[in-house]
C-alpha cells in the first residue's frame, strides 16, 4: 500500500458544524477512491501569508491515508478542486 498525506485548508467563515461537515465529505471522498484513513490531525486556525479568496485565515487539516489505487490522488484532487469551502489542498506521497 502507498501512504499519502492530504493537507486541506477549510474556509474560516464556516462554523464548527460546517467545518466538521466539510471534513466528513473529504474523508468520504478518500474512502470512495479506495483509501483507508489512518490519522486525521486538526492543526486549527492559521493566518495566511497572503489573502486567498479575500480571506486572511483558514482551518488546516492533515489526513493520512493508505491506498493501492494509483489514480486516487488525481481523482481526489479533481473532486476537492470544485468544493466551495475548500480553499487549498495538497496531497503528497509519504515515504514508509
């Protein structure tokens, strides 16, 4: 299995329930594309170096997952790109 870490920045305009709902959608997408989530780390609210969509801060989440699907990251990226409350995301392969 290949190990990955997905970093997701969620809009700070959302309340706690909204952020939780967005995180649940992201986790569901990871599982939909064959991923097994091993860890979710909530890094909290951070200030941006520059404004993104007229916002100066956002909530950071780090999701570690394993998958055998080689296309999972590209499929995941195409779905995250169209989610309105996801400001930025990055998926990287983690060396075992």
